[in-house]
């Protein structure tokens, strides 16, 4: 099922919604990305666009080397969409955290309702 969902997420603006309606899981299409204090909740119809937006928003932040490399690996290397898809299929949401100046922030990618 993972490969099929990934193809649908890449397949265009309404592909995820078509998959959801066929599978009856309540999804209506796309994903929502939010980065606390950086990016307000934003809906993307394609997972690839959402993954790219997360990385482009995090890349310029003053993350430490370890955090930077972890997020780069997760969102900006081959297989990034597959990694995110695994979480969305299992949990419908991916939540990660990072710290800047001693304060934690979250990154959330979730199936749009």
C-alpha cells in the first residue's frame, strides 16, 4: 500500500483525495504543514511540495549542526517523500521538534482534513 499512496501523493492536486474516498479513511486531499513560530499552517496538494517547503523554511534557521543535518536528511535527500509517507500512513501526522535559543519548536506534517 505504501507505494500506491506515494504515487497518489505525487500524482496531482486531487490524487490523495481520490485515494481517501476509495479507502474511506476520511482524508479529503493534501497535507498541512506547520512550523511553530516560522510557518503558519499551510495546505499543500502534493507531498513533494510540502516536503520541499519544510526544508526551505528550516534551512536558513540557526539550527545546530546535528539538528541541521538531521532535518536535511529527513526532508532534503532521496527518499524524503517515502519517509514522510510512512508516518502519514501509520499515524496521519508527523511531528518533529527542534530547538533555537533554548526554546523548542515543532514541525508538523499531517493529512489535510
